[in-house]
């Protein structure tokens, strides 16, 4: 990956809706080599996809919570069931397997304390193997990125 590839990635990270001609102009290439580079970055899975960023508040989910989950057991079957169940929860934005006292860290979008309680009581606590949770409400998001920039 060279400097031109990094410029392409930064430009697309800022605005993935750029046309190839606009992207080429921004990075100092003609359209054909720019398109070839973008395709190569896609095929190498450096670019995994393109997304629309949704406004959580406009969707009625203005609050972000971070839920730490401690599991009772750590066998593959129990972890697999938990991980599959979390995949099916639309309010869960991210779920990470972590080191330390807790096993998972979930980032979820909720509609206030009532939405959080519903997530906890109606979904997370009903999953087999969940032993304990600890939650933190975000007061404000200071930085939001989808991925690191090269």
C-alpha cells in the first residue's frame, strides 16, 4: 500500500459516495487508474464495504450504553450460543470478546433507561450462561469513527 492508496482510503472514509471521477480528482489520478486501485483495495479486503451512518437519535435510540457481561461457563457451546444470540439483537451495535474480569463488552443504542431495562431484562438476562452484567451510560460521544485511517 502506497501513499496514493492511503489518500484513496482517507477520501472514501470521509465520503464513500464520491464518484470515481471525484475520487480520482481528489487523489491526483486519472479515473481509470483510480478505479483499478479501488478495485484492488476491495479485492484485498482493505475496503470491506460501504455503509450509511444512521442518526440514532432520529431513530428513537438516542442513548448509548456499554454493557460488560460475565459468563458462567467458558466452553465453546455456551460462548457460541451467546455470540449468535447477540448477532440477532438490532440494538447491539458492537460486541467484543475481552480479557479481564468480564468476558464481553457490548455497545448498544437504547431509548433511555426504559429502553436499557428492556434490553437487559427481556434479552440479555434471558440468554443462557449470563452470570453478571455491569453497565455504563455514555453522556456524550466525543469521537466516532467507523475504522482507523491509514
